[in-house]
């Protein structure tokens, strides 16, 4: 089984123990549940090419709009 290490303050530890007790769970159960929820909600990191065919740009994107000549 993997081992997860984290540093928490005394107050955080107290709060986690209180939450576990209020749910009728052990501290280990609460930590395991929290880690599982974090992993389930984590969004994958985008890699090069992931947005291909998901972004559309107008054909005239690089053209200067009329009336903007003074600003360029």
C-alpha cells in the first residue's frame, strides 16, 4: 500500500480528528477519502496538441479591421 506523508498543524489535526469522529469514521478513513476525492477531481495537464480541432479562428484573423489603421 502506498504511503502518503504530509505536515499538518496541531489545529488541522484536531479538526480532521473531529470531522472523522462526527462522521463515525477513523482518521485514516477521512484522509483516504480526501485523497481519493482530490485525485478524482484533479484535471489532467494539457500537453502539446491537446487543443487541436477545439479552437476555431476566423479566416480573417490576421487582417486589420477597417478603421484601425491609425492605431497601428
